[in-house]
């Protein structure tokens, strides 16, 4: 089973997303954390579960339904390691990472 590694930027993203929800709804923040953790566990079992980005970088994106939108885990597969590069909410106005 592949190992899942979160880059520091991805961990910061997850923390930012959790804190955003925590101010509004603690239960939703807990559910969001579980959704992200479950997504990482899925990648440990099925690394190719996400959609290839087809941009020449070998990055993939896993969309995790949450409420009316989803969270997105952007990741790479490096041999037996899944590297989660960035995380964001589907409705975020974000720059390309």
C-alpha cells in the first residue's frame, strides 16, 4: 500500500480550510477534516482514484464531495508514495498551484 505524504503547503491549506469553517460551524469543520482524511486514505488504497490533469506534470486531482461543492486534493504519485501537493475548496477563488 502506498504511503501518503502531505507537503507543508497542503497541510497549511487543510488548516486554513478547517479554521474558516470553525468560525462558522464547528461540526462542519470536523466533517471537513474527516472528508480530507478519508480522501487521503482512499489515495493510499487507490492512488489513481483521482483525475489526471493532462498538463504534462503527472499531477492528479481527487474531488471530495462536501455540501454543495467539493474539496480538491491535488497530488502526484511517485513510485509507492502519494504526495498531496495542495488542497482547496471547489468554490475558492485560487491561483493556479
